[in-house]
């Protein structure tokens, strides 16, 4: 598996800072339009656009989703900050499992939710850990 862990941690730290400031675009401008790209995350040699959108899926209520063909991660911008980070981690985990060819884990929502929630809690409670990856 060729996941770029340092890129992932940089993106997570940048995302956290931009969310705190109320800024969601990659260039630091407020994200006023649906589907405006926040930034790219490199996972398994693929570059995924991260978009904060008004509605992730028109057919059902979901907080986030990943389009592996278009290489886009969509996150509901209406979520609270902590939940938004957790949903982003959740979608990143799907990308990691997909890149590794671990389709069983990728399809296991309980596993993905558990890891995303755990990572979110650990990183929120121990923000100094992010500095080890930068």
C-alpha cells in the first residue's frame, strides 16, 4: 500500500485550521459556493478533491461520500466542526482501503466508523500528535 501518510496528516491539519477559521477552500477563501474545492488529498497515488457541499446526495441523507471514479470526496458543509472532521476521516479511510485493494474492509461501515471516530477523538484530545507528522 502506498498511502502518503505525511500528505494525509498535512491535509488533516490544514483542514482543521481552515474549519476553525470558517474557511473551507484550499486557498483560504471562504467557501461560499456549493462544490468549491477545499484542497486535494493524495491517497494511494491518487489525488482526491475534497468538496464541502450543501447536499452530498440528492437521493438520500448522507454526511459524506467518495466518488472513486471522479476521485472526489464530498462532505456536508452543514455539519458541526467535530462531526465534519470525523466524516472526512471516514471518507479518507474508505480511500485507503480502496487503494490497498481491501474491499472487504472498505465495505465494512462499522469498521470504518469505529476507526474514524477513534482517530478523531485521539487527534482532538492530543493535537500535539499532528506535529509529529509535519
